[in-house]
């Protein structure tokens, strides 16, 4: 398998996991979303907002956006789940679009990530993507654990990378408008 194929599948796995997680969380009240919980960030919404802010930064860097430091500093955390879910969906779709448009050489391309104070970090796109996926998985895991303290059953998030398990994602694939052949090939 080519690395680019795997990157495209990972971007869709990210989208599907966020789709499932945010869909399950729709049953929570605002009070439950903002209730103090044990985790790196103190609430479900704080964790989701952090993930989205980081996504926007790194996906913006992949796309070559110019105002990343300002984008980061201007981020206004969502206070309700529906606008956060919509923004996360748009962010996930932007990541998929980058991965779908990328060629093999793009994975080696240096991505500039301004860090403020004139410092610009540069890493290969493949490393940025790996970091972004790890970051998402890390914080989704925290949200998943925090959900265990609510009446919402934490959803299954980890089987999407396995092409041999299509029966576990039929409804999600349909909801997202994807087909097995489009995502995994023939």
C-alpha cells in the first residue's frame, strides 16, 4: 500500500470517529457538556474545542494559510455542541480535501508552521499528518473516557482502518456519502 492511500484512509477514519463521537454526544445537555470532569481539559466542551483549534492550525498549515498565528489567537471556543460539531465537520472535510488532492511528493513537502515571535517550525507534511492524527486520537480517547461518566454509551471509534470490517460501518458510510470501493479501492 502506498503511504498516500493510508493517509487518505486515516483522514476518513478521523472524520468517521468525530461523526460517531459528536453524534453520540448530541444526547447530552449543555450542563453535562460543561460539567467538570477528570481529564487533561476540565470538560467535554473544553477538550473538543482544543482539538478543533489544533486541527484548524495544522490543517491551515498544510493548506499554506497565511494567518495561522492570528487564527490560533482569535479562536473563540464554541459553547454549544451543534456549532462545534459543524465546525469540526468542516475541518475534517478540509483535511480530507488536502489528502485527496495531495500527490506522493506532497508528503515530503516542508510545511511551515509559524509559532509566534518570528519562529517558524518546518516539518514534512507526512509528519504533520501523523502528529495531527495522534493528537485527534489522544483527545478523542479522553472524551470517550469522560463519556463513561454520563448516560451516553461511548461509541466504537477504532475499526475504520480495517477494510475487512465493512459490516461495522454501514450506517456511518451511508451517512457520510462514502462507499467502500471509494475509500479502500477495489
